[in-house]
C-alpha cells in the first residue's frame, strides 16, 4: 500500500529529460556500431532520466503546477523513455502506444542524426536555413510525440525530418556550383577576399572539388598576380618586351586563368615569332643563292617550325630541294665527264650512277654509266694482260691477251691512255712470240725435261728455241738427287746458256 508521500510524487506532473545533440549523436553512432552498445546506452540514459524524474522533480515542481515540454532549439534533444501523460489540445487523455512501437521511433531518430551532424559540419544554416529549420521543427514534433508515448507519430515526424535532410543533401551540388560562380564573379571584380570566402565555402561542401581547390589557390595569389600584371603592362609600354614577357609568365605561373596576361604574352610571342620568321627566311635565301643548300634547308625548316602554316617556308624548302637536286646531278655528271676524258673508267661509272641515284630518268647518265662500265671492264682486262709479260709464254694467257687487244682496237675514239696500252700490249704479244736460242749443257747421264715443252733426253750439249717467259728444267739420274732449275727467257737478253745435271749421289740408293 502506498504512503501519502508516494502518492504525492505519483500525482505530481513529470517533465521529460532531454538529451543534448551531442548525447543524441553518440547514441546514434553507438546504434550504428553495435545493437548491444546502443541498447546499453539507451538503458543508461533512461536510468539517468528516471532517476532525475523520481528524485529531482519533487524539488523542482511546485505542487499543482503542470510542467510544459521544452522548446526545440538548434541543439537538438534526443527522445527519452520517461513517459508523460498524453493529452490533446482539449485536455482529453490519449491512450499511450505499447512499448513495442518505441524501437521503430528510436531507429528513425538514429537514422537521421548522422545526416544532421554531417549537414551541421557543412554549415547548413548558411545555405539551407529554411529547409533546415523545418527539419528541426519536425524533429521537435517527434520529440514531443515520443515523450507522450505516441511512438508512431514520433517515427513519422523523424522520417519527415530525414526527408528534409535528404533534400538538403541533394541540394549540395547546386550550392557548390553557386559558390563557384560567386567566386568567379568576385575574381572578375578583383575582390579576392570575397572570392576566397565563396571558394572556401564550396570547398567545405565538396573537399575534393578541383574547381574549388583551384579557386581557393587563385584567390590566395590573386592580389600578387594583379600587381605583377600591372608591372608587366608597364614594361610593355616602355618597349621592354623581354621583361614584359618574363613578368607575364610569372603572372600565369601564379594564376594560369588570367586571360589578360595570357593574351598579352601571346601577342608578344607572336611578334617575336614574326620577326624571327623573317630573319630565318632571309638567312635561308642568302644561303640558297650562294649554293649552301644545307644551310638554306636548315633555315627554312626552322622558319616552318615557327609557323607551320606559312606557305613561304614550304615553297622555299621545295625550291631548295629542287636546286640542290639539280646541283647534285650537275656535279655528278661533270665529275663523270672529267673522269671519262681522263680515261678513269671506274670513277666515271660511279659518278654516272650517282647522278642516276638522284634521278633515274637521266638518259645521258644511263648511257654514260653503261659506256663507262664497259670501258672499265676492258681496262681491267688490259691491265691484267700487261701486268706480267712472262705469263704470255702460256698459250691460254697469250690468247686472252690477243682477244683483249682486238676488243680494244675496236674503240672508235680511243684516248691517249688506251692508245698507249694497245701499243704496249701489241709489242709484248710480238715479243712473246719471238723465239730465243737456248744452249743446254749436261753430263750426258742426266735426263733433261723442260716443263711445258717436253722431254729432251740425255746429252752433253743441246740447243733449242723458246718463246720469252718463265720455264723450269728438270734433271733426273739413277742414284742421284733430282735437280730442278727455273729460268726466264727474255727476247732482249739474247741467247741463253743453261747447265742442268745431277751430281749429288743418294747415300742409300734409290
């Protein structure tokens, strides 16, 4: 049975205990991490609330005075499990909902709290105040319904607040875009501080947004860049384009998006390129007129690199190539004709082929190459026939030399060199068939053989005739070592006496 004091406490009106936003957020985070942790946190908070109600309210509330719910502020209270007596506007009591409906309301609150914390961190009150305040009002409605144990109404209020927060989150890209536009307008107005404020606000909402990052950097360097821009304009007015260009580059290094600096620098560089182009073209034509085609080509190519669209440079290069080709052909043909006149046929053939490598359609070069190559072959054969007159003693060599002579005599206009070669070869052929007397002597016991001539036999003295050339005499005798003797026959030397005989006995017989 209850005491009078207990009845008084039970009849006194109860004021619900409100968690501040940090505590509510903690509950939300704990719920997200572990259901057991969330339950423990809620139970603990409920215990604290009940204790404060049971022990504090008798001292805070005067008897007979009904406590009213606290007003909703930006620092959001969290729902408690301390029940109040549900009432309507007409003070008609409502039937509280069963405790089984409470977790759904708690889940709805736990769902919206992280989004609320995130939007607060993004300073939502500065760009979405109306929707934000409406969401706070919905949350306050949910808190009131929760304290009155109207859990379904509380859940619906929390869900409505979540929808409002979702609307705010969806609005963020447009807000970021608006801040970026605002920052750009501020830069165009040379208001660096306003631009920095706008870009910083955009960066707070979108930390990885590259445009916002660039905007903050531009705003930070804008005043310095503008000062440098004025300095560059001053250099340009004084005619010091080199320092002006250098300063414009410094401006663009600080802020690549300053169009004034970019356009001014382009103007200076264009003027420089025009002057450099004209100088290169002049240098190229000077080299072209002096026949220095390599230098001309280098100058015209450099000019074309400065202005790839300039027809002057392309035409000059074509002209250089044409004249260089013609000069190369002319040089090769001139060298070939000089070599022909000097009867240096291999060199003449090489020069004609060089001209053909430049232009295969040069008929004179084609005919000259064929002519020079034929004469080069004949020259090689003549030189081989003239190289060793003694080889003419060999009949095959002699016949080859005769054929070479006959072919050379068919040349209609032989030059001095060929005429001299023909005279020399004809004389050597005549000498090669002029017999020379040879006196052979031996001991009568040695059998003598002249290689390429034949066996002569044994004798003490023998005479024969041989054509000029190199020969080998072989002597053989039983019991004696063979002898081998080489000798040369020359027409101009006259008769030749040769002794061939075996005189060295073999120690052990043969």
